[in-house]
């Protein structure tokens, strides 16, 4: 219900929630977005949850270690997905705040605030 209110207050603006992580945290981001979008569709609302995972979709199945250590790629990925929307709410998922990929995204998000 709160999501419906938030979407209604947006008055036609294209907004999204973006979840991001590396490895298992990225898989959690994918799983959350998938579940939340399914719930929205059941309420006849358009999906607004997006995910990012270090290494792209291939990393959902096979581990990709190098992209996890690239804060610039993280920022680039977030910038690209953010450009599709009027505003986003970003959720960075990380164990121990140790993922440079997510740190780069947080840095980028803070620079846009």
C-alpha cells in the first residue's frame, strides 16, 4: 500500500528502486527485485524494481570476481540504469561494506544528491 501511495504521488514520473550487490549479495538483489515486481504485477501496477550485479547477468550463475573490485564500473552501471528514470532509490547490498563495486555506486549516488 505504501508503494502504491509513493507511485501515485509521483504523478507520472518514472521512478525506480535499484538494488545492487556482488556475488551472493547481487543474487539477493535479483531475487528481491523479481519478487517485488511479481507482487506489483499482481496488483496491476507496472514493475519498478531493478537490480545490478557485479559482472552482469552472467554472474547470477557463475562467479565473477574481477568486477566486484571495480568501483568505476559500479558507478557506470548505476549511472546507466539511473538515466532511464526520473529518480531512483538505491539499495546497496554488501557484507561488511567491503564491496568496491557497491562503494562506487554509493559514491556516485551521493554526488547526485
